[in-house]
C-alpha cells in the first residue's frame, strides 16, 4: 500500500514537471480572487492608454482621437489633440508622463499620423503640455516613414528608463518582408530618444550609414507592451506574434529579435512563415504564447496590496478577453493565471500611484481592482 | 464561305474574351480579399471561422445574409453591443476601420461570397454611401 502511494506520488510529480513548465504551459483559473473589479471610469469607446497625474487624477487616450482627463469621477476632454489617421489598428494610442512631470509638465502621446505626404499614415510621437485643458507646446519628436494605407502594426507603447531616456515601439506596419530586418527603414523597431527628441550619441546605429539612428533594437513585429523592470531597470516588451508566437523580450541595445526570420508562430492561414525558431545573432524571447493571447498593455506589480502578487507581470489579452498574471522565476515564466475572465478586450493595464491596478477594456472603460482586504 | 469563317472566328474571339475577363463581382472580391487580409483576418481568421464567443464567424453566417444593411453599417462605422450569429450570442466591440465606401463594398462582396456565403446582389460603393449610421 505504502509503495503504491509512493508510486502515485512519483507519478504526480512527473505530471507536474511535464506540464508546469515551458512556454506552452497552461493558464490557470484561480480558485479564489483577491480583488473585486469596479468599473471606475465608464462609457469609453476604446481606451488605449492611461497615465496618472501627481494629484492622482488620470489621463486616458481614446483611439478615435480624444484625451480625457478624469478627476473625482468627472470627465473633461482635452482640447487641441492633433489630428489622427484613424484606420485599422491606428489612431490615438499611448500616453506617458515625463519622469519629472511634476516640475516640467511634459507628456508624450503616440498616434497614427498622415503627416509628411504620401497616401496613408504611420506612427508619430509627440511631446506636449496641458495648460487650461488644452494640449500646448506641441512638438513632433518622431514620425515614422513612409506613410502606408496598411491597417496593421503601429506599435506605439512608451517607457522611460532610469537614466531618463524615452523608449517607444513602432510595429512593422504589415510589411514584414521589408521593414523589421532593415535598420535603414522604420517599423518593427524599438526606438530610444532623449526626452526632447534628440538622438542619444551612444545609440547603437548612429555610425551606420543610412540607418535610422533612433533605433535601439530591431526585428520586432508589433510591440504593444513596453516597460522598465522595477528592479533591474531593463526594458521589457511584449509583442503580438502572427498565429501563435506572441513574445516577451528583454530589449537590449542593438539586438535583433528575429521577426520574421525566426518565430514560434505561423501564418493566419496555418502555413509556415519559417521553419526556424532560433538563429545565430538573434535573440530568444523569455516567454512565448501559443496560442496567441494578443497581448496589449503591461505592468509589474510592486505593491503589497494584492496577496501573492508582488513581482508578478500583468498583461492584457485582447483575443481571450481577460487579464493575465504571470509569475517569474530566474527570468522565466513559471505560472500563468487568468483574471477577470470574459471582461472584454483588455487594451491596457497599469499600477496607479495609489498602488492599485487599473485595467482598460475596449467598449467598457477603466476598471479598478479593489483588494478584498480593503472591502 | 470566307465571310462565314470570318464572322465565326470573330464571334468566337469575342466570346472567349468575355469569358476570360473577370466579372465586376470577381474584381471587387479580389480587391476585397486584400482588404480582408489587412483589416479583418487577425480576428475573424483566414476562413471566416471567427473565435467562438469572442469574434463572430463570417463563414456560413446567418447574421450576414439576413442583415445586409446592418452588416455594411457595422463594417463602415464599427459595431458594438449584442448580436446573435448562428445561435451564439456575441457582445463585443469592433472599431470603425476607416475604410472608404469602395473598400467597404469590396470587402463585403468578398465575405458575402466566400466560405459558404452567397449573395445574388452585388454591394456597390453607392449602396455603402447610402447606409447611414443609426
């Protein structure tokens, strides 16, 4: 009897080690939740990005081209937002505050813009200030070229690192054979600038003839999650794969992330893009999703407000309509959990200055996760 | 005899020209398939199968065939709220894609004549421009 129990135990351990690891690991549904979701800002069409002002009020971008300031439950539309090229996945996208916003008032927006001639549009980055509910002192810091009528892959998330550099992503604009592997072209890149738009002198391709010198890394598909790791200070991104093969990457200077030469995904039709998942000189993701969750928005939990969550990564899922919590150990994903299942297309997730988690859901609004202990 | 042969060859030539040339519907569907791959495929998938309970199917879709005008309006202006497709309830948001009336007509012709769907009446840009938001 004892022996059979030991066998059973051994079998269970085997099962665990077979299923519990690896990028194709299962997403778990927690038995009990540690929060309740409250619809904190309602009636938004498509909230794309969020930023928290020092007074704990909030700026929300809506894809159709609105910036909304929410204070004490009251919504005010910011005037003077630049005209956006609204087509396919493009529109008004992310918003971020300068790390010293409290003293200089700078904020950054990314949007699809048809500026610069040629039919179509491409991703633009603008710095501006808000004075009397208007967007003033506007300066376009970067505008990707050429314009194209393709509807996909504008990228456009922001992150500031500890030294104050501004990072942003631009997707490959539906032209994977041309853009991501070519550093003389925009698209499929993570970029790095000074906060005023100047190109840092130590950017990796400043001395390469013909290169877009704002490029920091390349070979990306469509990164819609970007942040600075709270402990290591490294830049992390996640990006949409094709069918399967969404990735989390640690973004390093001058590195090639391989799209479309290597990928864990396949074409939407089911046909192969490449038979390679590895190649010399190309970086591996720290995690990939099969099937694709269509990740958008990304946040590290640094607060103790939610028991067991500190150090977790939160990622929105557009296609499966939930918020994913990922636990990491030694730089690998070891556990995945499904939260707010069926809530709608989760476009963005942030941790507010109050330590609470805010989740932007398309067609609904902004949810706040109220910890159960605070009930 | 010579005149007959000439007429015969001329007629046969004209007929083959007519048969080889794509009909306006085929041409529109061809353009529409390009629009579909650019704007629709990432959610509705390659064969219009959709994702159950999330993105409604377009293949063999009762909604599409029975709600021609609503479908055009949905593609043109975006779609929000509950619809029932092939007996399954969907409550999601599709944003306006920013397509021109001609592009909406082309992609509608493509999806309404693919994957088991068949429409006898071609969608024209004029019809799309007359479809106004509710």
